[in-house]
């Protein structure tokens, strides 16, 4: 009888360990209302830090950033991809109105950052920043695999809707799906460069895309005094 009880206890312990460990590690959904979220994609994995709580939490699946409040938050999203590293981040019903860049994506050489759209997402940035701001030599891909996502990106003065901030280029941007509306601030492109910034290697292969430049900026291409190429 004792042997049987010991066997049952061992089974229960193994069962609890097997199921409790993944539940502790699997925390890939983050509520932006709780604080700004930073995603760092490195050669050994993707890590998430959230202001006021999570620190360098290693991901086991794609990262999902949601928002539990309908009103706009000043909390921001930052994605950094090291050279040669690919990462996908899903944004779902986020609504950001920030003094800087609402969402910024830094791409190392040979890297790609994919932003999957779920629900309705709004990114509004302040002076000098793009709504969805990009930098670096890698690629930004905006997609909507389920066909029900949207993105509205509004640049601040001198910033693009999607692309470069003030004086910055916006390049290597691909939109494959989703309802995307990108509006540049004064002198910024809808998709492309900010004021005095160029827009190059920009591809729209799917979705419903509306791109409106601010005064002096292209819909898709360069901002004021900036060139547009390979579009």
C-alpha cells in the first residue's frame, strides 16, 4: 500500500512540474496599459522588458502586445533586432499617443522585423518622430495574416507616418496586408522619409494602403527635400 501511495505522489509531482513550468515561462502577451514594452531580438533568443515589471523575459513563441484600455496611452513599443536576426511581434488593439515615437523599430543589417496586425491599432507620435519609426539597414514587414487587422500611423511634425523621423530616411519597408493608413506630419512622407529624409525600397504587395504626405512630403517616398527610389 505504501509503495502504491509513493507511486501516486511521484506521479502527481511529475504532473505538476510538467505543467507548471511552461505556465511560468510562457508570458508572451503583454498589456501596454501596464507600461512601455521593449523587445530585444538577439542571436540566442528574443527577450521582453516591460516598465514596472518584467525584465528580460525570454520568449518561447511570438510576442503579442495588447492593450486593456480603450483610451490612448503614452506608453511606447520599442523593437530592436540584432544583425541577422528575424523577429515577429503582434500588436493587437493598441492605441498610443506619445511625445516621441509611439512605436520604434531598429533593424540590424540583414535582420527583419515583422509586425503582425490584429484588431485596430493607432500610433500617434510627437514632434520629430514617425508614427511607426524605423531605423537601421534591415527590413520592416507589416502583415495581416488573418485579414482583420488595421494600423493607423500618424507622424508628428517633420516625421513620416511610417518610416523616418526628422532628418531621417525611411527604407526597406514592405506592406503585405492589413488596412494601413499612414499620414506624415508636416514635411514628412506618408510612408518613407521624414523632413529632409529619403524613402527607398518600399513595397506594397497586399492589403488596403492609404499613404498621405504632410506639406512637402510624398505619399510614398521622400519627405521635404528627400528623394524617393525603388518603390
